[in-house]
C-alpha cells in the first residue's frame, strides 16, 4: 500500500459530474471575472463566516497583504506575528515595506502566544496577525483582550481553518479582519489559486474592494493608492460554491482520522499537537517526535508519505532573516521546528489507509 499525504484528485473525481456542470455554466455565459458566480460566492462565504462582507481575491497571500494595506500598514511600520507558519504573514508585511516582529508560540498548540505578542507591540505596530495553525483556532479572545488598548489591528489568518468554531463563532469572526486561502489543498480548496478577506465594517470593505482592483472607485478611475490586480475568477468561484456545502462533513472526517491516530499514539513517543474538536478542523495532522528523521524513514518503509509543516522558522528563512525583528528568544518555536512531522489526513482516505497509518504509529511503542 502506498499512502499519500494528500490526494486532491480523489475529491475532484467524487464531484466530477457537478464540477463539469459548474465549469460548463461559466463557459457558456462567457463572463470570466467578477460575474454571477463570484458575486454569489462572496455572499455565501460571508454568510458561512457570519460576517457582513467577503472580498474575494487572487490568493491567500494577497489577502494578507491587502488586509495589512487596508488598515494603513506601510514602510517602516511593524507587524507582530508568529514565526512558525510558513513565512506568509512576514512576506506580506515585507511586501509593503513593513517590518515583521516575531513572537513565540504556545507549547500546547503552537499558535501565537498572546502574552508574547502584546509585549512586542510598540508605537510603530499597525497590526498583529494570528494564524490558526494546522486548522486550530488561536486564542483570539485573550489576544483581543490584551491588545484592546494598543491601537493595533488584529488580523486572523484563517488559511488553514475553514469552518473551525469556538463558542459557536467561526474562524474569521473574532477580529477586525479575517483572511483565507483557497489553495487546492485547503479544507475548502479551489481548482487553482484563490483567497478572500472578510470583515463587518462597510468602509473597510469598500477600501478592500478598491485595493483588489487597481484602486478603482469606478472603471478605469484609480483613486485609492496601493491598488493592484487580485481577483478570484468565475471558474474558481463556481468550484468553491459547489464545495462549500460539503465542508462540514469533510472537516468531520478529518477529525475522525486524527482521533484514530491519537488513540494509536497513546504510550508512544509520538505526540499529536491537537485534539479533535470544533475549534480544530485538522487541515494538517501534525505530531512531534524527538527522532523525527528516523520516524519518517520508518513511515516511508511502510509506504506512508509524511512532510514537515514547516521546516524553517521565519528568522531562519534566507529571504526574511535580517529583515525581521526578533526581540525575544523563540524557544518554543525553534524546538518545535526540529520535531514536527505531518501525517496523511484528508477526507477521502480509505479506512484501510487510516488503519495502516495507525498501525505504523502503534509500532512506535
């Protein structure tokens, strides 16, 4: 048996007739940007996230960059974020000439530590970005409480957390702005790139809509500085509309897989980072192992793929190192980077594949 880390093709094959119909519908209309599918998806996804506005954009990194620009981030400003989430928030800040300020994460779930973050908020800080890492909601209530008097905008990076809930509130509904990626491997993935920004503020939404399309207030009239071309096309919107009603069931299947792995890991040196629950949608099933390389080799011998999300902290990335600030040591981040390993976890896994991965985990006893 060969078990992949993910297999997006299985999902698309299961939806093949409906996908073909959705694509044909777009092609027949002959309108490919900002048409009916796009408008409908924005309304449906805003309702799903319980926010007033959804502004669909070209990809998740654009969503972060436009969110930062919308709250006034510019050259020399600071953006506080964690250093263990692939570098996307830091790169978005750097694209605006801002400075990423790196905070440590919590040992329990590897999400941004609110206490560490607030210590780094200075007079030049425009925003704090909290990533819901691997599909686990960060502690937004504590973060918002600690930042209430600082003037810094709070942005949720929800790229891995579509459909996660805490106290009935979904990812993206806890802060001023939420950003999403619809990269194909996400819990809600397009058949290509896509992203979105969600918010409740009418003026902020209007600014974001201008920024995503050249800064226009009307066609060909650019009035908002910093505008760009970042649009979700009609084909991707149609695919996302088709998939959105399936998301809750897919997330439940992901949680069930993680629950089986946790059961198998009991008594081993492999520690899964998160427990299944409403606030964790298992975008990635990440564990920690003190001898990661050897463990991955044993998985490979059984035909089981694995990966590392993410192998480098931001201050270890050549394009970011030296341009980010790291005022405090990052002991939890740096320790975790050396131990984390990602296991196969996607809704279309067969029960036999899940059992095979669980058996490999049990063999670590």
